[in-house]
């Protein structure tokens, strides 16, 4: 019984170290996300291309890094932007600015067009106003968008669980090795 109690005490003493590792990882993720939101002032700086309307410039599964969420008035013809579809705002669209006009109130109205589309689509490509605008595409990471699709639930939960188990196992192994080294005799100082 005494051996079982000692084993239990050893495992409990290892738990705080593993919890600390998990907390460090969680805080690191939060800090990275906060920095990205500061550098790219949009609600979400990452979008994945899901249609071929911008081929060959943007392909399905390309990741877009979007910024300049407040630069609607700085847009120029030729910029690639991300916006909520004007008719219903039920989808996020990524198209190129084709035309910029001013309405009777003096507000900008944008018309876009997908590079692979023959023409602008009413309700999708125009009229885009300030409230529809999300941001301008700053960077494109080709093909990497397939990773988040593969890691969607439940696969992502399984991977997170495996990472947590690996952190605990590593911590337990490290602690066991430390105790083994402390308990073994030092052979280097033997007499000759």
C-alpha cells in the first residue's frame, strides 16, 4: 500500500508542471492572435478561397491575409478585396475592384468582378458600400487552406487531445528520469 501511495504522490507532483505547459501554449496562442488582430485590423485576418472565380490569381484553398479594414475610401480599381455579399450579406466574397462611383449622397459605391467571371454579378459584385467591406487582400499563401479544412471538427479535437496527452507524457517521463538520475549512485567518483 505504501508503494501505491508513493506512486500517486509522484504523479500528483508532476501534474502542476504539465498544467503549466498547457497554460503557456494557450497564452502563446492568445498573444499571437492578438498581435495579428493589431497588425491586420479586421475581425478575422485570414480567409480561404472557396471558388474559382479569381483563377488564375487566386485558386481554391489559397489562404488570404486581409488587412486595412478601415481603408474603404483608399481603394483603387484593380485592388482585390474581401466583402460581404450586398444581397443578403450571407456570403463572404473575394473579387477585384472593377469600378468606383459616387452615389447621390457622395458615398463611394464599388463594383467588383471575379477575374474568371465574364461580367459583374448584380447583388454579388455590386453595389458594395462601406458596411459590406471587410478588407483588402495583402498576402496570399497558396494552397495552405487545405490544412484547416482537414483539421475541422472532430479531427481538430482529436489532435488537441493528442497534444495534451503528449505534453503530460513528456512531463511525466522527464520527471521520472530526473528522479532516476538523483537516486542512482554516482559512478564517476569511484576510488581507484
